[in-house]
C-alpha cells in the first residue's frame, strides 16, 4: 500500500454501514411510510389537486409551527422561494448580493432572476458556510457605508443583501452574520433549502433572516415531489409573499383582477398533501439521520488522512448530506475514491463546482476563496438516506 489515504479502508468503512449487497443506494432517497397515500388519495377523490385546497393551508401552518417562523408560504420549488425572498427584500437590477462561492447553483441563479449580480464569498472550514470574519475584512476593504446603502467601491454597485446557505444542513454562524449585516446595512436572507430540522443555538435555521427559503425537492430531508417555502417573521412580508406567488389576485367574489405583476409560484394541493404527511415523520427522519451520522463518525474515527464532518458546536444539524473531508495532502486521491465507490454501487459525489468556475458566473465580483477551493478539492458526499440509519436493534 502506498503512502496516502487508504481507499480500501474507506470503502470498507462505508460497506460496513450500508446495507449488505451494496445496492445502488442514491445519495439521498425519499421515504414514504406515513399518511402520504391517504392524503394524496383524498386530493384525487375530492378533485382538490391544484391551486386551492386545505393541504396548502395546513402545510403552511405546520411549517410555521415546526420552524417557529411567524409565516410560511408554500411555493413550487426552493429556487422560486429564493427568487421571491430576494425580490421582497428589495434586491433590484444591478445590485450585488453576497452568496457563498460554495453552494448549489440555485442560490446564484435566483440572484440573476432579479437582474442582480452574485458577489462570491469564502466559506469556513468549521461550518462549510460563509465565514463571517473573512467577510467582515473583505467588506471593510471594498465598501463604503456611512449610514446609507453599502456601496462596492470597486464596481460602483450597491450591495443589497447577504444569502448564507446552511451547507448539507449544517448551520452557519448566523449570529455573527446578523451582526455584520446590521453594521454594513445589508439584508440577511437565508438559503435554508437544505436545513429543515437544523437548529442554531436552539432556534430553527431560516428564522434569523428577514426572509428564508426552504426546498422540498425529492432529495431533501422531506419532499413534496417538488416544492419550496418562504419563511418570515414579518407578517406584512408574509402576506405579500403569499400574494405575489399567487398571481397577485385581488380578493373578490367573482371579479378576476390583479394589482401587481405576480408569479404563479404556488404549491399545488397534491404536493402539499405529501408535505403534510412527510412533516409528520420529521422526528423519526431526524433520529435516523443522526444515528447514521453517528455510525459514520465512529467508522472514520482515527482513520488517517480523512475525517467525517460533524456539526459545529453551536448547532444541531439535520445531517442532510453526510460528508468526508480528505486531508489536503490526500486531495489528489479524491477522484480515485469517487471512481472506486461509484463502481461498487456506493453513490458518492464531489462538492459542487464553485460558482466562479461556471461559465455564467465567471468574472463575478467577490473575495478570494481559498477555503472554498480547498473544500471543493477534498470533500466527498456519502450515502445519506434516512432509511440507512434505521434502528437495526
Ligand atoms: C435544493 C437547493 C435549492 C433549490 O431548491 P429546488 O427546490 O431544487 O429549486 C437552493 N439552494 C440550495 C443550497 C439547495 O440545496
């Protein structure tokens, strides 16, 4: 065996945790073991499948109750939720919006839907999300504030908002970012697409920003097939979010009129029905995911050249996607590990390609991103479905 990461050991550790026979277990598969069939059947039997029906209202109030947000508005997907969050936060064409360079492309795409420009920032190795200290240094260097809007001296554009993302469900250091936003006159919006069920010092992620986005895509911790939600503690913004995502129709017994250019982003009732049933199982999903993460942690403990990523001390993470990090000196082994594991039917994936490497975001403004680049080189996501953590006892 050559010096370096022992791929054999890594694969044996994964095999020991995954079901016998391997199986082409995806990275994160949905599980339907509750009232999904009953609620969907009710939609089909009653004809309430589309834009009206009780499950949308129920899903919204269940989400608000679960997260502690004042208002939740269910929409067609997480990207649409982000788009509306940015719009309602006042992001305008030619503004800049700070996002992590290490994120799923939807965060950056939503910024462009507003005609704005992503401003890419570095991540912290402790959280895998925005690094508040490095961001502060960067802002001090490139902006002028003096009581008014935060202006980027280099580009002449206004920086309007910061969108931290809770990477793989692990909460970012959100308090430090809130404080920073206060000082630099920036609006905080959370991309909480991956972090339903994740808490920062006891409060649910997505309840710190002025607005936040959740996703219920098929690979997220709970799914509605496709879906998303906007969270906010501002009643007025909550009402506006509902209005603008439902074609901005003016309430009237029979007239059909609209008072602004709205969006048809509402979640159909049949999707919300699945969401209600999924949310009922949240406690169980979280327990299974925590058990799986604990098994991985134990399996990788003490292994040379690699470690299992665990939640930051201030957080309780949903462990949505589990990840291992190779030491920098073994980063060159990453592709071989990806090849070997996938060849064995163990689904593994690298981190997202950093935003500045994608053709449409080349040349975006931002700071140096050495940590995000290092994480990009060294991170491997490993199978994370809740079912893999089911109690075997
Ligand atoms: C999944 C995801 C989204 C988008 O959600 P969709 O429902 O797929 O549109 C946005 N941001 C992050 C970080 C995500 O993981």
